[in-house]
């Protein structure tokens, strides 16, 4: 019998729970972001009705056409794809969390817009891991500079780091990249006052989220394992 979104969501949540247990971490520490890019509002609604509270989209324009069609109390939208500066204003209006801040210019622009619009947006700094082909992501050195810029931001709230592991043959091969991101976060937090520590690590996708959880992920971004493959 064909699996429903609800069945697949349950399976993913069970796997998250098992990975958390292996790592000796509480399940509650891990937020599942259901990545709904390319999926239609009715399918997204099905996921929300099955209990999803966090949704991820990678393009501002696509999200703009879908967000108002999805109903649910307490649903949060995450921008996980590259953000062009001409879409920054709309992104601040639409999203609760922006995972892809990867330059000082973008950080400053988003902060200016967020304060103009009086929007409390949370941001993560996206760090390039290995030589993954994605357009976005700062080098570690650049990431430290972006973090500095965000530390003097008036409105944006810097919550953590995001990374995409390079495409590899097996999930286990992602582990060193996840570890690298975790170590960078620890380095940043070293000597930071308690109340300003970074706490979110957005890493792990359908193919490798369990490894990411073992390595400390607090947000996993899972698309195909919930919604089925993208055509
Ligand atoms: C598409 C996408 C995902 C989800 O990928 P799946 O392999 O379908 O789980 C996660 N993160 C980012 C940044 C993406 O673009």
C-alpha cells in the first residue's frame, strides 16, 4: 500500500527519536523542518495536519505563493536556500528563521529591513562544508566576520550555524563535515557570555539526518523522506 505523508512523518520522527537516544540527547532538543520545496499547498497542509510545525522552503518567490495557502497555528517557515539581496525584504516579511546568511552585506541589509519592519527574525550563518556545490555558504573565516556583523545587529537574532554536507556515497561520510560545523560553533561560543551563545546547528537532510543528530544537530531539514521524491 502507498505510504501517506503521515506514515512517512511518523517513520522520520521514530528515526529521530532513535538517533537522539543513541546520542544520549533528548528528542525535544531536535526540531524537524519538513522541507516542502516544489510541493503543493495541499500536500504541505497534509503534513501540517499530521503534526509538522516547521516548514522549509529554498526560494522566496515560491514560498510567497504558498505560505498564505497553508493554515496552522504556530507554524514557522524557514528559508533554507540562497537569498539574493533583492529578495531580502520579502524574506524578512515571510520567514521566521533565515538559515542562509552568508555575507556581511546580507546580514546588514536584513538587519536594517527587520528593524524598519519591526520583525523579529532569527538567523543562522550558513557555512560551506567541504566543496559542496551550493551557491551559498561562507568560508569559516568569512563566517566569523558575518557573526561579528550580526553581533552588532540591532534587530536580528543570531541563533546558530547551518551547513550542507557535500553529496557523498554514504551517510557516514557526512560525519566529519557535521563535526566540523559543531566544532566551529564551539569555537565561537568559547568565551561568549552565556546568554549570547549560539545554540542551533541546522544540519542533516533525508540521507544523513541521523548522523547529523549523533553529531549535535538541533535542526534537521528533511524533504524527500517526508514528501516523497521531487520530480
Ligand atoms: C532540499 C533541501 C533539503 C532537503 O533535502 P532532502 O534530501 O529532500 O531531505 C535540505 N536542505 C536544503 C538546504 C535543501 O535545499
